[in-house]
C-alpha cells in the first residue's frame, strides 16, 4: 500500500476536522447550540469536531499535529499547528493537555541540547509564558476547570487497592465477570489477568517501536509526515489508555491497529523507495 494514499486521507481529515469544529464553535457562539459534552452556564463546553466526542477528537488532533509538522513549512505550518493547538485546548481533555505538555517539553529539550541559542530562547519563552499566564489569571481558570471536572476525574481513577486485596481470584487468568473502567490498562489487568496483561504490554511496545523505527529511517517529507503523525497518534492512544479506553474506541482503535500492522508486516511503499521489514527500514 502506497503511503501517498494515507497522505491524501490525512489531508482530507485535516480539512474536515478544521471545518466541522469551526462550524460547531460558530453554532455555539451565535446560536447557543451546545455540543454533546456541553453544559449551559458553565465553563465545561467541550468541542469534538465531526466526532462530537472531545476525547477521541483530541487523539486525532495529535495525528494531524505530527503530520502537519513535516507536511507544511513556514507560515502555513504555524497557522495549521496553531489552529490544531487551539482545538485541542477546546476539547478540555486533561489527558491531551498532559501529553501535549510532555511532547513539547521533549521537543524543546532535544532542540536545546543541539543548539545553545535554542536553549536560551526556550528558557525565555517559558518565562514569558509564565508571566502571561498569571496576567490572564490562568491559574484561577484552571482551578475552576478542575473543580468543574472533579466528578469526571474521580470516575477515571482505577481502584487498584480493591483488586489487590483479592488478587488470588483474578491474578493469573482474570476476573470471572467483566469489569469496565475508564483506565483501559487497569481494566485489562483485572479482566484478563497478569499473564495476558504482560503479553499485551510487550506486543504494544513492539508495535510502537516498529512505527517509530520506520519513522526514524524515512527520508522523504511525505513519508516523514505520515509516519510522524501516526507515531504520535499511536503513542497517545496506547499511553493515554491509562486514563481513557482509546484501545476500545472507534475510530481510534481501528486506525491504530490497521496502521501499526501495515508497518509491522512491511506493507507500506514509501515515496523514498524504502520498505519496512518488522520495523527495520531497508532501502531498495
């Protein structure tokens, strides 16, 4: 399968995501139409684009962010990445916020160690952002948001202590009746047992490594763009499942598995005429 096909798909997905979320925001501002996860007279109004599901939409935004970072350059890239960043903020996904902060910190650290001028610029930028945040009363806004989402946060906490006390009944092969938790990894542990849980961790680690390895050894811009987008998306889905059940949520799980297995089994034909065999890039 040619990687250009995925490039065209993501191009359409970018346009569709930007347009549908803009329509949703427009309807809310001018006609008071609340999205699915919106409450009147409250700061908790979450926008989820064409999915109308903010948490799932946030995952797709990471795919688009990674892809756009290599697909575009200059002002166009700044405008697209900025729009996607604003849309991520409007999802009010705390999982998305934390992951974005980690990604930005890693990018800044990586570039800072390559260039001391970048390090000085990064320190200055964070300093200015800190001043701006306090000037705009951002801490007060975050406190209000956290209070508004306190019930939701409690619902995402996995009660590990309850299950540890009776580990003998589920430890090896899982619990006799299925238990659903927002934390997919915690749910998987108690429902299927430690053995299956460990195998799952190893399998997902290998899948993510395969995608990352293919991304690292790609040289052409289109290849880099698609692979960067899906690398970021895949890591977010797997790691973010500590708080949200992304691995059971369509269309994110579908895209994750299809893409990872296409890479794993070397079914991508990149523009740079490289092929992937079990996560190892070989130039033709």
